């Protein structure tokens, strides 16, 4: 900020726009008591555990010159979950028994239509849940006393998510990158923080992604060809010579190819996801601020390997630290540049909804 910049204006390239001040030693008592109380209460405490965790993580995250604040409560999350389950459980029971009853009475077509309709309804609700989870988190996140939110109910987004995923699958998965990018843009373009709406990019959705995605797409095909060759070699060896060592060698090659496939497939998937996150966040902005995300493929690889090591070497107890690790990972790699005038940052006029993350909890999905 130079001398000509008003005192209420923060401007420039905020290399430290997001800073995480958390320490694992501080988080340990929170994580340990959350885990213990969640086990003792058979999972009911997890809503309050999630609130305690977010309250800590938000309070240790500084955006430019002020730390974030989480204003959500465990009670509202618990009530939101109960409302969703009160609607869903009876509905699913009726549908399940209805499909079976129709099938037993010979109405196969009606049973099929009802079953297909159920799956489509679940896809629709997953999209709706993702939208509302993001809306809820923004509405409970405060910075300088200002919060975010949205007045959009997400109903149209649910329809859009449904048909775009159907199109993605009907094209044998080739349009999945297009589906992911357009849905991300559609979701965030409905959100706002204070008086400003989020802006998303308009570049071709698959630019910078399709090459990496096609590598993922081709991996099973290439692996299938290798397995076919190895299988034919094994059969030929067994038919032409009774050599156990040769046969066992071919079997070893097959097992090695399976491991190689999973490793390569995972690495290519992470490379694609890293590019996806850099693209969609790099096109995200609000007001005069523009965001970027700098995590490369190896950063994601180290995150995943660290998660595995943490869980395995702590006999599973390290799972309580995964939320901390993921949050600090995102904050460390999230950058922002531009200008923000605090004098123009007025409170959001969007409605504070009380449905929390009930749908997202029911499907066990996140908000991003």
C-alpha cells in the first residue's frame, strides 16, 4: 500500500494474502476430544466436533489483514441433518419396497422406471447438497464482520448437475472435464461475499485439462492390452513347455502390472485434479480481487502420502488430523492479488438459511 492509497484500502499482490497460523500442538486437544466424544455418542457429537474444528481453523487463518471467523453451530447442523433424514429414510424405504413389490408382481418395466427415477433423484440431490453446503459455509464465514451467502435455493443447479453428469456418462466419460468446470462456475457464480458476487472465468472449459484427462482415459485401455499379451503368453508357455518357473514369472509380471496400473492411474488422476483446481480457482475473482492456486501434482502426491502415513503409523487415530492437514494445504497454496476497499465492503443482504449442511452430511460430501 503506497502513500496515495486510502487507509481503508488494501491493494497489491498479497503474497501472504492467506496465512495459516495453526499449530498441531494446539489442535491436538480439540481433535482428541472430538474423536472421543464422537465415539462415545455413537457419532451424534460429530456436528459439534465439526463446529469446534472449523472455529479453530478459521480463527487461525488470516486473509490479508484480518483473521476469519466461523459463526456456525453444531446445533443447527444437527437439526439440519435430522430434517433431511426424516424426509429421506421413509422415502427410501417406500421406494425400495415398492421396486421389489412391482418386480415380484411381474411389473418389471414399472420397477425399472421407479428404480431409475430413484437413482436420478439421488444425483439431483447430490448436486443440490453440494450447492447448499457451499452456501452455508460462506454464510457462516465472517471477515471484518462481513459474511457471504446466496439467495439462490440451488434447485436449478440440482437440475443442471443432473443433466450434465448424465451427458458426461453417456459420452463414455469424455465430457467429465467439461461437466466439472461448468458446474464449478455455475455454483460459485451464484455466491457472494458482502455486496460483491463471485466471478468465474469464461475460457473454454476443457482448455488445459483435456490432455491430462485423456491420459487417465487411455490408461485402462493400455493396461488391458498389456494384460491380454501377458495372459496369452502365459497360456502359450503352459501349453508348449512344462516350465513352472516360466509360468510363475509370467504370473509375477501380471501382479506387477496390476500394481503399476494403480500407481500410474492415481498419479495421472492427481495430475488432472491439480490442473483442474489451478484452472477454476485461477479464474475466480470477487470485486477487484483475483485468486490463484499454486499446488502442483507433487504437492498433492505428498499430501496424499502424508495422509496414508499418518493414518497407518498412528493405527488409525491420525484420521482426526486430516481436516487440519487439508485446510492448511489449501490455505498455503491459495494466493490473491488486487485491491479491496474496506469502505465499500458492506454487509451481505442474503438470507441466513437454517438448513446448514443436512443434505451434504446425508451424502457425506464436502462443499468444494
